[in-house]
C-alpha cells in the first residue's frame, strides 16, 4: 500500500501524488493531529503543505518535525507581502514548526495586483524570502492562489520570478469554465516547459454551503462526502500525471481521499463518467459566478 510518488518539479524530491493539506489541522487537538500523522504514514504521504493562516496547524505539525523531519517535504506559506512582515512571519513559522529549514516557502494567495506590486517592490516580501533562502532557511519558493483570476496572475508571477511551484484550483467543474480552463492550461504549459511543480486544490469541492445548511465539515465550502464520488473526483485529477492533489481540509474525509489515490484505477474516469458524476453530485462554483 502506498500512494504513487512523482517528481515535484525540479526540486529533486519525489513527493506523494497527494500532498497533505494541513488546513485540516487548524482547530484540532494534538491527539487528533498525531492520529492523522499515523494515517499519512499508512498511505506513504511524504509532503506536507501548511500556512500561518491555518489556525493551529503549524503548532500541531511542530511535534511531528521534532521526531520525523526527514520523513517529509515541508512547505508553508507567507501572507505578508512587505519585507518586515514577511521576515518576521518566516521566523515565526520556523519556530512553530520546530525546524530550521523549509523545503518550500510559498506566497499565500497572491492574486491581487496591489499585493503583487508590494511583493516585488524593493522593500517587498521577495526580498525577505530571498534573504531567507540565502541564509539556508528556505530551499525552494512557490506561489499560490484561489479564485477565477489565479491562473492568469500566476503567469504574471512566473514572468517576474522563476518560481519552483504553483498552486491553484482544478477539478471537473472549473475545467468546464472556458476562461479559467484556458488560463489554467496556459499556466501549466509554462510550468511544464520550466519543470515547475503544479499543485491543485479543491479537487473534491461540491459547491458553496447552502444557506441554513448543516456545515458539518471543517471546510469553507461543501465537499463531496460520498466515497464513490470522491474516488471519481480524485482519480480524474490524478489522471493528469504531472499534477499533485492537495488534500481536503477535514481530517475525517482525508482517509477517503487517500484511499481513492491509493486505489488508482488503470482507466481514468472519462468525459462521460465525469459529466454524469457532475450532474448527480450537483457540482457548482465555490468562487462565485
């Protein structure tokens, strides 16, 4: 048993095709977090993606790193786009994660033009990140984002700086959006040419929470919950051999995602299967119209 390993771009690391999205740890106890670590080991997940914005996630991961740092490619993010704020946040993350080295530091949700200009200004976040890289605290640098504009913004970011990874939404529903799909594929083409790792998020998003719905999951959107639906969504995504899937922000749904990836079918779900699945599950946009 074990999820397939894929080259994480040009970093030299063979990462599990499913990356653990540590937003799932934002408000859980250390005991629950440690039980989640056991699940990651069970399926051979060797790459963790967290962020200061994910509540207590970095604090929950810190004890793992004290005893198992070499078992994981460790990625976090910064949502501070000025020099001083970014520098301070990097040090805070290192302390919270109980490590002196980040395998990957990513600009968190860099989609607004004002944030972009601040990041690349002489006193911007990139200055702090490059200083941290030179000092040996950061190995690789990435950029992430949500929304319908993220793929286009990533192209602008890749023109400005030679990032090692990108992260953006991709699932069957957004793949049917003509403008977003075009931008996404153009960004992926740049990444393939430069050997930049492509991480995807929201693979099992069903849609926004309906008004008055019982929000019984630790996610800001309504996720798929039926195991067959999750299997279809996950296996369709991972059928794109160069993509990585960042897992769901709910520890109870995590095993279903990992099991789907571990049981990858020889035949990836085709367009007919996906269209039927989309209609049955009622997939909808989580980013507005």
